[in-house]
């Protein structure tokens, strides 16, 4: 999906980034799952859910998912350094709730996962 960013290091680091091969999950799902299969999906994609779910709609792959347990990542505070906290994600909790609502309105049985 292209949303995974390299870690930012303080101090000496040569900037080397390890590349990994990605794949189109929606196409994989469509090529792997049969219409009559019962598919339960647990999605924890570290913020990429805001890109992946629309892709599932675009391709029609969402119709293959019978039940979805979704961990939605939002800008809650996390500990980053001694005595400091930072926001890891740009989305808000309200945007997560809207994502759940849009899935339910389209007939997807979705559960919030923590």
C-alpha cells in the first residue's frame, strides 16, 4: 500500500532502508477465496486500514469477507522517550468510528479490536 515509513533514528544512522516486497491484498483475496467460503478476517495493518478498506470496496473483494475484526489506529498518545509522549498516527478516533460505521452501513459485520 506504500504507507509504511522507515523508522526515524536519532544520532548516527546511515539512512539504509530495508525494502520488502508488497502485494495487492485485495487481488490476492479475490484469487484465493471462493464465493462460498466463510471468511473471518483480523486486520491490524498499522494505519493502512484507511487505504486498504477503500481498495477492498473498489475491487469488490470486501464482498468475500463475512466477518471483520478491525484494529483501527488513531492518534492516541504513546510513550516515545523518557518523560515524553508522541502521537504515532494522524487519524482521529472519530475517523475510526466513521470507518466502522461505513463498513456496517455497507453490510459488513465488523468488530472493533484492541
